[in-house]
C-alpha cells in the first residue's frame, strides 16, 4: 500500500498531511494519497461486507467503497453531521490502484507535520491496536495520529479473511 509501514518524511523532516477528526481525536493522511473531499453522499449498504468497509457511494458514475475508521479504532459508529465529509484516497493494493472513501467527522486542513515532533506508539497506554498506528505527532493543538492503513485494510485487500481480523484492543 502507498502508506507503507513507515512514514515517508521529506528530506527536510516534514510531511504534508490532511487532518481530520474522528470523535475527539485528530488523524492525518498523507496529502499525496487524497484525491477528493466530498460532502456526505447517500450510501448503499453492501450485504455481507466487512463492517469496516460496509457501504459504497456512487460518485460521478464510479462506485467507491466507504471505510469507517471509527470501527478499526474501537469507536462507536455515529450519524453524519453537517461537518462530516468523505475523504477519497487512492492506494496501491497488491499492484492494483483502488480508490477508497474514508468517512470523517470533520476535515480540517492540509498541514505540515515535523518529524522531530513525532514518536512511535507507546508500549503501554494505547487504547487502540498498536499496529494500526504508525506514529503520533505532537502539535500545539494536541496529538495527531498517523494511521497505518496497510494494517487496517490488510484483511480486506488481499490479506486474511475479514472474519480472522482480531477485534481492536481497547484499554
């Protein structure tokens, strides 16, 4: 997948990201992955699909699967609000380019993070699965979570069967 397992910091120690909220946490995705930011669209539930990617939207005649990262991080599902958006990203799944929408509570901005403010995941005290978090980055506004999309979506894109995906560890 494009996000690899390590953050691809620029030579100057920076990383351009799109920041967004899920519940009261701020997450970020590399700006180079982002293709579109959409207002919420009517979703079609896909019977039998893994709940993580349990629906699709029709955008400009293209069917885009929608992921709810809240589920990966053990958060309760929530209804869309006026601030909710879908961030469409493009990732490499075993040599195939796919577009995937990520449901967010609120999209903030494209920001520049600094490598010297980042840390790996702590060995204790994480309420999420450690393998789902690449890095945590300190900012004046708080901590930003860089998710490890390859681990989150592994079972859905050429990995083990979705039923074999262990539940998120909540501490």
